[in-house]
């Protein structure tokens, strides 16, 4: 049973437009959420995170929104750039167990010219 | 030099062979992890270690073992490799806080 789900395996967005990547979770104990970005032949790199005490966190072009009641988070990228083409992993964990982060299956984002 | 180095980068091995994947880090982090990535399944935790004397099983530890030789080194072994262990393996480190993981570049393992 996947505790963190990314139901869209892929997404194609035109350059300059907004990219929205979605993630759902089932474990209500999760209180910390992260997004990672992965290029081919490289390891995932940390992108942005959000604590459950917030509903929004922004870092430049990247904004993560958290809806606790719906157990849903999303990553918005505005404007989308060619270098944003990558696989994005949603992840979640608990402060009490910072040792184990649960990852989603990833969404491949392609930015087209 | 990379903060987290994995060797080898690619490996093809035969069913039944023993193989070791190595990971070393210069981050000074106490916590180290081994994950595997399979298409459609994301990253799944195999083993993790909080310090040299601490080893813990993750969600998919069967068929794997680990050794934490030093704070900076954490190796993953497949005692008798099987084809469904063909995957991309990642080592990661973290500190005590929530600054996120630092991943290595991965080892692509193929068991034939």
C-alpha cells in the first residue's frame, strides 16, 4: 500500500506556462513533506519542503501547497523552463521519525518549446 | 568531488553471485540510507543507519545486507543476486534535522 502517491507518471507543459505536479498521501501522521528533482544519470536533489503547520512555502519559481484535510500537496513551477524537465518525487515523513522518508513513484515533467 | 560517492556506477552480474555496492560521504552526516528505484515504484528504503553501531531494516530488506564500516562508509551487499534485484540503487545521507537527504549518483545493477 503506497502511502505517498503520484498518480500522473508524466506531464508535458509548454515553456513559460505553469507546471502543477500533484501528490496524495494516506498517512495522517506525516507532518513534513518534500519535493525532489532528478535528472537522468544523477541522484535526486532536494527542491523544496513544507511543514504541516504551513499551507504554502515558496522559493523563487517553486511553490508547494499543502491541503491537510484532503491529504494532498502540489508543486507549482512558474514560469516553466526547459531546465525543469526532470522526474519529480514527492516525499513525506514525520518529525518523530526523521530517519525514514517515504517517496512517491515520481512524475516525469517535460517542458516543450 | 561529490559529497556522496557510489561505486560502481554500473554493474552487470550473474544470478547467484555475491555483489557489494559501496557508498562513501564527505558530508559528515551520521545518517546513511540505501534506496532502490524501480519504474513506477519510486524510491524504496532498503536499510538505514543512524551511526556506526546502528543498522535498521527498511521496507524491502529481504535479500540484502549492509555494513557501516565507518561514519563515512555504508555498503550494501546482495549475497546471492537474483534478476528481480535489477534496479537503480541510491545511497543517501542526512543530518539530524530536516534539511533533506543528499543522494549519490546511483548504481545501475543488472542481474542476468
